């Protein structure tokens, strides 16, 4: 069963935090994590209404990396989306597409919302498996934090399937997959200046696919077999006697 965790990075308005907690209560999300938040007081509790229990149980994390510990799929939110492949950090899907892709997943889905004034930083976006952006008027596409949370949480709740799907690869298994890609890059002397970009693109590809455990093992088999074969050929080449003239 999918468990939704909401992560708020650097919220500046406690009323928004309370309103997000209320939306979480409305749509069945129970875990709230705050990274470098503003002081949380009476205004937040007033806005939270019946979601005050979520606010009270919220966990504070020193960094986004710490907040995401244990998440199986990390989804960042952005008001600035693009389809330009060269700007891959900002390629996003709509909330409904995200909801459909993850409806049958098992594990923790972390949805990360950025600061009210400038959202998530580039390095924070790079930690996300997927990005989601709410379709809005191009004249003013930036939504209030709590309004954005309501839309995303509604779509996630509405798409939950009554039947159990195939078991999905866990967050730990996907990290093993990313490490296997790094090993293959090393074995093939993939250009160092292209590795970071390619790793992020591969992470996004895996995030969109939401692979099953069977698919994870199949991909791992291919990557590991290719890496081992290259290393074996290199060892054979190194053992060959050099011709002398």
C-alpha cells in the first residue's frame, strides 16, 4: 500500500503549514516532515483544524536528504516546468499522471514542496526521482503552497486502486540500480563530464517507470553482466604478452 509523506522545505508562513496539515487530513496523508521551517504557533494550529494532530506529530529534519530517508519514491514540485530535454531538471508531469503511475505502488511516496517565494533549489530538484507541475495559466503559474498541496494530494487520493498491483522495487533497490549504472559508466570510460547529467536522467527514467521488483532484478542483471564482461575482457587484454620487435 502506498504511504504518502509530505515534505515542506523552508516554509515561511505558518498558516500555510497549518493549511497543508488540514489538506493531508482530508486526503489520508499522515506523515509531515519540515525542513528549516518558520516558527510554528497558534496560526498554524488554527488553519490546521482537524489536521492539528498531523501538525503535532510533524518531524523536523536538518536537511532535505535527512527528510527523504526511507522514501521509496521522491516527487518534487515545481511551478516552472519545461519539455526541453536540455533542461532536464525541470521536466515535469501533471499530478494526475503522477497519481496514475503510483496508485498501485507499495512503499513510501515523498512529495516535496519548496519555499513559497522561490521553490526548490536546483540541487534539491536533483534529489527527486520525478517532478510534478500543476497546469495553470502561463501568465501566473505559481500557486499558493497550501493550494498546490490540496491539488496534488487530491489526485493521489482519487487514483488509489482497490486491487493490489505487482510489488514495486523499494527505494533501496533503486539506489542499488543507480550504483550499478555508475559502475558500468566507470567500466566503459564514460566521459566524466557527462556522468552527473546522465545519472539524473536515469534516475528520472526509473522514477517515471516505477519498476516492479521483477523489472529491477532484470535491469540489474543486464547492468552487472555488462560490467563484469567488460572487466573480464580488460583483464584478458592485460595478460596478453606484448609483442617485441
